[in-house]
């Protein structure tokens, strides 16, 4: 269940960032968590 919630949260964050014109980078960390970096668009 935790994996599902994490995946949902990541996808939702990326979607909202793209809607606002930002770009995202997703990185899988060694502990299994996901790091999302949002680059603000102009």
C-alpha cells in the first residue's frame, strides 16, 4: 500500500507541475523512495 501511495503522490505532483509549465525529474533512491525535483518554468 505504501508503494501505491508513493507512486500516486509522485505522479500527482508531476502532473500539477506540468500544468503550471514546470519540468520535473524523477530519481529512484537506494532505499526505494522516489525523489522528484521540480524546475520552475519561466
